[in-house]
């Protein structure tokens, strides 16, 4: 792993500091929004502001790193679930998890886009990994008869985004009900059985 702009690997203590800053940033931004300051992140991480800026030269770089780290974890989770014994339950559980935590991801994406950052380019690698894992998980769930056969990964992702956005506009309770309705609609129809 290298820091921004560096070509050599980080020392162990620098890797730990970077990880502490990322974890603290995720907590601070979740609690106070993306408008929270880098000083607050440094205090929460127990490091000086110089350490934050050594790893993340701008607040946008920090926000992007938090978003990428979040998407990396989601992609890893989707990869692991692709081999789950009950592919249908794994897919529905992952769908629900993505929807429930999407507010934070959407806040990062919005703040970065507003700052002129190419969010699609920044997150492309992990978006592609997640899509690939979801394709495998969806195919397994369909083979197991848990998901209707006419659903593709593009529709699945569109439904995740739509239900995630519902929470921003209608609140968490409506979002949870909408997710349940969508998941019910993904199950095979009588004609598919």
C-alpha cells in the first residue's frame, strides 16, 4: 500500500495511522456529516492534523478514501456471499445491508461530486468487483429457485439504488417496507416455478 503520491510501501506505523484515520473519519462523518472538519477526524483518530494531511492531502481525498474503503468492504462481502450455502438468503441479506447503510455512501458521493471529483472513476474498481460478485450470487440464487429468472444484475442494482434513495426522501421506516416489497417481488412467481 502506498500513500497518495508516494511510490514506496508505507511503514507499519504509517499503515496503522492511515487505518486509524480512515476508521475515525468514517465514524466522524457518520455522526456529524461530511461537513465535519479534518481536525475532528484527527482528534478522533488520536493523531495530529499533519498525519491526516500526510495521508490525505485534502478533505476530498479523505472522503474519497473512506468511500473507496467502504466499497472495498462491500465488494469483499459480496465475494464471500457468492459461495454461501443459501444463495437466496445471502442475496436478500446483502440487498438489505446495502440499502440500510446507503445513506452514508450517498453523502460521500454527493460531497465528492459537489467538489468536482470524478466519483465513477474513483470507485470503478470496487464497483466492478461488486457487480461481478453480485452476478455470481444472483445466478446461484436463481439456480436454487430463490429469485425469479428474468432479473439481471442491472435490475438488481437499480432496485438497490432506488430503495436506498427512498430512505433519503421518505425515511427509514418507509425504506424498510419498500425493501421488503422489492425483495418479495424478486422471488419467483407461480409461473416461474
